[in-house]
């Protein structure tokens, strides 16, 4: 596979990853704020589905295409901007994994509440806050990764 094809796949998967993550976060946050149980439940279902259909594949494609491009360009993985990108990517992933579990739990809780015609339990709201706050460092880390991908700063490590 040529460098340009790898770069295309890398950029396309980054756009899908960022877009799906930000879009899902926005719609889930707004649904939760709106307080309409049916909308919350459906949004939670779709957010979980979007993670499996779009986020998971791009999470796998990103490091593979990035490392292949680095190898083709003759850049070792300990090149400072690459190493920092990998660390930030791992940080985002460490936040994302519990977010996925929370999304699945929140979908179940909202489905149970809807089916039983009861309000969302306090546990749902605690999990939604944790979900939101885990998303903040993940989003900031991914924003920094995109910066590093684009600018490739020529830092030297001591």
C-alpha cells in the first residue's frame, strides 16, 4: 500500500473518529439535558451503535496506518511528536473504554425506565456525569493528536 493511500485512510479514519465522537457526545448530552425519556433512550441506543459501527474500526485503523506511514517515511516511533501522539492516543483510549461501558449501562437504564414508565434513576445521572467528564480529556487528547499529525513539531528530547 502506498504512502498516499495510507495517508488517505489515516485522515479519513481520523475525520470519522472525531466526527462520530463529537457528534455522539453532542446529541447524547442534548438528549440528557432535554429530559424526554424516549429521546434519551433512543439516543443512547444510537450512540452505542455508532461506537460499534464507526468508532471501533477507526480506533483500529488510526494506529496501524500511522505506524505504517512512519515506517515508510523512515521515522522511528520514538520520534518525539510520534511518541507523544501515541501516549495521547492511549490516554484517549483509556477514557473511551469506560465511556463505552457507561453508554451501554445508560442505555439499559434508560430502556428499563422507559419500559416501566419510571423516571431515570439517580445512577443514570451519576453515570452521565462521569461519561461527560471522561470525554473531556479524551477530546483534548485527540485534539492534540490531530495538532501533532498536522504540524509534526521538530522537538528534541533530552
